[in-house]
């Protein structure tokens, strides 16, 4: 030990378990902010959808069908066309809003959703990097009725 720093290495699997625990605590804090902030319309909040970050910080790819099932309960028929893109606000830690676009892409008979136009800034502001996991919840804003992610 030099300069008060320990070089202790944790047994295999312990570090990964600690990351999961840290993510669960962070998710719980985010959920408390959303609920207590009064921005959730009628407390209709989706289950968390987990996504792993890739090297492309310009967009977050949300795989189907899991995300589509989650999203379908929050889309307004006729008003919102995800193939054209929907403006959404995403709340980060501390409640800061980031405006982004949620869009459904179809390539080679494969469909997926992307969250972009603001995703890079979100990653940069939160220090997110490749292989980090993010949990996204979808809900309608209590005042604007706009679709929101957190």
C-alpha cells in the first residue's frame, strides 16, 4: 500500500455484483425523483427497460420486441408516428431534461428503435461509456402529456 491506496483485488464476480447493486440503488433513486417530482401522469410508469451502450454514442439502440411491447401502451394512436420520429424528453440524474428523438428503424426486415438527437450529450453529461447499462422507464408527463423517458 502506497500513499494510502490499497491494491486489493476483489474475487471474480464480486465487482460485477457490486455494479448490479449500484445500478439498483441508482434506479431506485431515479424512480423516487420521478414519482416525487410530480411529473408522472397518474403514476403510469413502465417497467425499466435495460440497454447496453455500444461504441456509437450518437444513438441508443432499443431492441425489439421487448421495447415495442413497453412502448405500445404509451403511444397515442394517430398523433405519434414512431417511423417519422417522436420528440421525447429524457430525464437524467438530478432531473435535468434532454430533448431527443425516438424513432423506429427498419433495415433488412429487422426493426428496432433508436433514441438519438441528444443522446450524445446525455452520455457525455453522465460520463457513460461502452458496456454501461442504462435503465429507461417510459411515462406521460403529468402536465404536458408528452411521452417521457427517465
